[in-house]
C-alpha cells in the first residue's frame, strides 16, 4: 500500500538504467551472420511470422531500442519510449532463442517491459514530470495508477520463482536437492565464476536446497 | 479484507468514479490476467514453448555430460566453448539438433571458419566420447 508514483519512478530508473548499461555493448546484429540452418523459430516468432532481419535492420532496431532504454531511464517521452522498448525488446531479446536453445533470464524482463509500458511510470522522477511541473500541468492521479504495476511485477516474479521451484521438484524430486546435480550442471558451463561455485557446491551438498528455499 | 474495501472506497468514493476507474483498468487487467493465466497453465501442464511466458524448467533435469565440440590444433584436441554470438550451451544445443547431413556440414563449416587458422578440424563428441560429426579445413 505504500507504493507511490515516486517508488514507481525509481523502479523505472533502476530497471531501464540497468538494462541500458547491460545491453549497451551487446551486438544483436551478429545474429544476422549465423547460417539459416541454425534457425528454429520459437512459437512467438512463428505465429507472428517474424524472421531474422538483415544486419542493417538489426543495427537500426538495436540503436533505437538502446536509445529508448536511455529515454525511459531519464523519463523523457516516457510513454512512447516505454512502448518502443517493450516492442523492440520483445523482438531483440527473443531473437537469440530461435537459435537452438531457449534461455529464461530475459522472459520475465520482457513481460515487465510491457507492464511498465502500460503504466504511468513516467509521472515522477522524470524529465517529463519536470516539464509538466514547469508548465503547471501536473494533475493529481489516482494512486491505483502507481500501485497496479508494482503488484503486477510482484505477481510475475512470484510466478517465476514458483514455477522454477515446482519444476525442480517435479523433474528431480528429493534427489535433485540431496545430490550434486546442480553442481554438475554448473560444471559443464563455460563460465569461470560458475565453475568456482561448482567446487563450493560440492563441499556444501545442500546448495540445491538453498536455491529451492530461495524460490519458495 | 475490510481494510482492502475501505482502501478501494477511499480511492473511488462514489459509484461514478468507480465505474470510470474500472473501465480504464479493464483492458490492462484483461491483458495481464491472460498472461498470468497462461503462465499458471504452463506451470500446471509443465509446458515451456510460449516464450516469454514459461514454466521455467531450467536446471530441473538430472544433469548429464553434454555433447562437446573440439578443435584439432597440431594433432591435439582443444575444447571449443563458444562461437560468437552463441554461448556454450546454445552452441552445443544448436549443433545437437536433428539436421540433414548437408545442413550439419554447413553449420560445422561456419563454426570452423570462425576459428583461428591453426585449428585444422573440428568435431563433435557424444556422451560416450565417440566422434559423431566432424569437418576438416
């Protein structure tokens, strides 16, 4: 109940600011050079007849998307910027999943982009609000406008945690928790940090239980 | 619950403003409700092909040694962990898909072309260590 336009504004800055910094150097256009034999469209791309764009198109989408993320973070032209970030984000973040494997770390992010695009997240802590204040055009809004996006994101993230925890219990059962399964998963990955975690998890066999408790 | 109703009635004190608020919120509520319902359906049915809606089954299966990709440098095998823009797991998964022989040859040729010139050949080894596919420069 304490959520307000200020909380939503700060959340907007943090989310879009982080995404802008994280994806700033990511080269989406590199997918244009991948052979067509790798292309296995996911349901969203298949149903909407989205195909792999040319390098020029991907560069253009990428530049527009990153600019939209920056505009969202500072809160300038927030509504069109958040809609652009959500639409292009759905395409660009979904693109790599058409190449052999669906990773899940961007799925909730895309849904949160759409939640914020439909919300009034630019009403506080934004350039738009300063402009409106300077023009004395700030109208008081119903507090529900700022509450529902926060609730929606909370529900979405809770569903992510619930689903992840249930999937582990359903597919692996208690053995998933008590064995070195998670450590083995991480050992096969090409990431030094995860390999370090793998050694640590071998010592502490109940790392899996900790991840399930976190999910719960 | 009483606290909730009191909170809502404070936000929209009269019937008219409540109707306006509901009319405004209805489209957004329908979209979000659909997303959440499909998510719950995917969780219950254990389905994972509606990205960005998902049942998040990552790491839930029993781990097994994956197929590995190797390059041959000076007669010795070197593990190839990623080929831009693919990360390791996506590359291995993509190479493990069912493909026609011509397609497999094309993708392996592409991977080899993106290796340093000292890599003379690449091949895939399965769980048992047997070479399943390969290509020489």
